[in-house]
C-alpha cells in the first residue's frame, strides 16, 4: 500500500526549498503548488480518512499565508490571485463530488473567505483587474 499524501508537508518542503535556494518567493512555483490543491484534496482525504482533511487544509492555508504576506508587501501578482481563485473553485467542485468529502467544503469556504479579503472593495477585482470567477 502506498503511503498517504500530505499537502501540508509538501507545501512546507516547497517553501523551504524555494527560500533556501533563492531567498525569495518565486510566484511561479507558488502558483504550481496552489494549482495542485484539488489533486491533494482527493489524495489526502482518500488515502488518510482520519487526518487527510487537516493535512490538505494546512497546506492550502500556508499558501494563503504567503499570499497575504506578498499582498501586504505589494508584491502579490494578479496571476497568483487568479490561480488561487481557480483552485478554490476546483476544490469546491471536487468536495461536492463525493458525499464523504462534504465537510471539506467548509475548509474550501474558509480559504475562499481569506482570499476574498485580498480583493478590492467590490470583491471582483484585484488592484483594478478582473479575477477568475467560476
């Protein structure tokens, strides 16, 4: 049997490697990591029914923490916001596809709420630019 996946651990390793080698956050790598959220949601939850939701949520939360920090430093790129919005949408769909994953929608909703806090007052743009909306 294969060992279970752990999005939280994956994110920590990616962020550590990124900052150790370059000393900065490469948003291209950040976007790739965010783009894996729905895949990790499936594998974390199905391969670890007891703790998979927690490991997935920890990983996505860490990535959003980085996005918040970049936003506060005026360095967050529109493409990264779009990638995160799309990842939330995909995770919402995945969580709704299996009855066993219904409670995962609460985690997706919490992450989406944090991301929405980065948007302009209208909730539809980031720094005046339209963002991905399903």
